C-alpha cells in the first residue's frame, strides 16, 4: 500500500487540553451513570426519598509491590490495605529466593505473604517463573552444563511452583525480560519460552500469562525493546502456540515522555490484549518533588488510557528504602510521591453521593466502577442493598422497593 500525505501539519496540545482529554476518557471508561428508581409495594413512585450511595470497592486494580518486610508489621499492613487492591511480591517468588540451592525449597515466606493478601481480598500477580537475565539466575542453575539437566531443572521449577499455587495468582510473568536477555533460550533453544508458556498454561489454566519488559514505554532509545520488537515477540510466541494473554510494561521511568507513552499504548492496544503497568517508579536521580511530579504524569496517563487494565507501583518498603522510589519513609510518613498517590486514589473513587428522588422517583449519579452500598430512607423506613457498576456505555438502572 502506498500512502501519500499532502499538506501535513502538526497540531500542538496545551497542557489543559491534554488533561481535558484524559478526564473525558476517564468519564467514559472508568465511570458509569446509574439511576436509582424508588417505588412502594404497589409500584407508585416515591418522591423525596433520601438516597445515599457509598463505594466499598474499586473495579480498577491499583497496587504496589510488597516484600517480606510487611509480615508481622501491623502498621505497614494497615497502610497497604487502606490504599491498594492489588499486590505483587518483589523478590520472594523468584527462583533464587524459592530454591537458592538445588532441592532446597523455601516457600514459607511467600506462603505467609499470600495468606496476608488473601485475608484482605487483595488480588496478586505472580512474579516471576523465569528470568532470562543470567545475573538473576540461581548460581546452581548457571552451573548446569548439560542441556538435559537444565531442562529437568526448569521443568521441576515450573511444575512445582504452578502446582503449589494453582489458582492463587491472577497473573504470571512467565519469562521475564526476554527481549533483553536470553539465558534459557541460548541453552535450551529458541523455543524455550514457548515451552514455558505451554507448561504454565497446562499447570494453571485460569491464570493470565504475561510478557513483562522494560524500556518499551519508558523511552525510545533502547533498540532491544521497541514497541515493534515487543509486538513481534508476542506474535511469534502466540504463533508458536503459546497462550499469552497479557501485555506487561514495567514502567521504570526516568523523565517520562507522555506523548510517546500514549502513542505506544495506542499501538499496543491494537493487539487486543489487556495492558498492565507492572513495576512503575521514577528514577531516584531526581529530587523528591520532581519524582512526585513525574509520577503523577505517568499515573494520570496510564489510568486514562482505555487499554490499560491495571497499575502496579514498584515501591516495596524496606528499612533501607526502596528500589528507586518510596511512597513513605520507614515510619510510614508520606513522601511527596505518597501524597500524589493518596490524592489520586481519593480522586478516582466515589467517596459518597446522595440526594433525594425527583418527581419520577429517581436519583441519578455518575460513579467510578466498583462495588457500592445503597441506602434509601423514606418516612422513617430505611432499606439497604448492594450493587455494582461494571464497564458499560448504558445507564445502570437499580430498582428499590420501600
């Protein structure tokens, strides 16, 4: 196909125009209008009833990495569950943590962390089964010189991990950062990743399996992980039979380029798969205020994009700090980045809405997607029920009988 462009021009956007577009997308994709209809047992409209709705759970997953430091730390646990509805373990599921020596399996820590998130109804991602980076591979695995021995080890790893945690993790990053590294594919052949995905799918068919990569959306200067390279690898794996259903973008940003970020998300969206930001942070080479400003830009663009299905922050807290960016100090006092996250979490939820039914016995409001408690009061009678706002273009209608 030959495309000819005549009289081309570039149209600049002001910051306000860009923000208005984000808000418009949020209104269409992250919120929904609902109408509460109140009637008596005979079906007559009830005019002037007091209606109150309160959101109890958010539909859109926003979470953070956690580490073993959260175990036994009641204050940290409360801080976490008060904010987030999703989690990922920073290092505790990686092979070097669960099997530091051949045959020495250590699952006590991830088991405890899983019990914590499960008890608070927090969804959790599995990170990761394999990591192509040789430096992140257990030493004893690197010392396996025979391909047969290595293949036996990786099969034992994936079968043992997936069987133990079958049905527990919503996602699995199957073979981490395969665009930048090739430890397993170099030793087991170019189909190694396809085999990993196939075995993982058979072991836990309800989990969504992800590619996970850095520098796809953060920059255009990395030749190993351009958006086209990412898409080509994904198509290659799927053509080979891999059941690959999720696009993982790590999001380790320096100075973010927001128009580039949107363009890459638009292009990846054409693949028709859910996109998750899996490890968002801002480089610690910036001061705290600059980190916070850049984080807000990234989070607003990610949340507003209709193809993005979830956002994870790479902010597991340790006494010594975090990988690149913390939200609080070790005493759980907010840093500027924590202030940004708290402000956005409050902005992106329906704290409470209410009013009286009109002449038609109806009350309407626009709320963020999620779960709600509905309370209706009229003539000293009160009824309470629950409802959900799920994605949809049509108005959600809820009928209440007094």
